[in-house]
C-alpha cells in the first residue's frame, strides 16, 4: 500500500514567502494531480514558535545561512519562517486539501530543528507519523513538496530507516540548493530509496 506525503507546502516556502524555494510554486499543479492517484495523502507542516533557535534573529551577531551548533548538531540559521498561526505557516491556497487525511506538525520545540516529518533532527521525539502510516498498512511512501534538500530529503531518510520504501518524486519537489539536492539524491539511492518522476505515477 502506498501513501503520498506532502512536505511543507506552505506559503513561506513559496515565492513571496520568508524562505522561498526557487520555483516552488511550479510543483502545485502536479502535486494536486498526484493526490488523485493515492488512497492515502498526508501532509506535514513546519510550525515554529516565534523564538525558535533555527531563526538567525535568535543568535546575536549571526546571519541567515550561517551554521551554528544546536543541541550538538550543525544548524543552518534561517530567516523567521512558518511561525505558528501566521499566513506564512499556512498551506498554499492553490494546494488541494480535500484528500489530506492528516497533518503532522513539526518544529514546535524551540531548542531543536525538525526537518523530517518523522523525528526532530536529534531523533529525540517522534511525531507519530511512522506508526500512523504502519497502522494504515502503508509500505511505500512517495514524497513531494519543499524543500527537496531539507525536509523532503530528511523525511525520505527517516522513512527508509523506519523500514518503508521511499520514493522521492523529483519533479514534484524543488531545492534550496541544487548541489545539496544532488548529494541528497545519491544518499537516498545508496540507502535503498528511489528517485522517480511524476509521469510514472500519472
Ligand atoms: C525547511 C528549512 C527550515 C523545509 C524547514 O521545509 O525544507 N527548510 N525549515
Ligand atoms: Zn523550519
């Protein structure tokens, strides 16, 4: 059984948003079409408190895209984004939501970032997504959304680690850094995952 996992298709990651992924809006028609091909569609939502430590403004003297240490982990510093309850944290108005059965929020702990929809970056706390999908009899997870080299990548990595087959739908995602996504794809393939095109599903 397969599920479609829509990663962080939120206004702040789309053109005009606080942490816009180049070309991010181009995936929307495709993502809407893909949903019709799946019996289960689940979404994740980046959902930070205003004082989240991944925000550069929480670190005096630091700039956006600087790398610091947080909870013993390398942390890229981001502009404020997906702040709980703001318009930027909302799903795109162009994203069809009628097939989305559940929304898993992440990034609520101000002390640690959470790229994956399954765990925070330190694997300290589960969102419950893996057990939810197992409970639905899911074996194969297809990933779409933003950003390819961060939240899509780390969600695919955790999906593999949780024993699912992971398939990244390449043309239904966009990266912050294309070089970063090349590395991410190689890592997913090395871990037994697959990179597919939407044409193989539509
Ligand atoms: C993301 C950076 C920070 C993502 C979330 O959704 O890929 N990237 N927070
Ligand atoms: Zn975030």
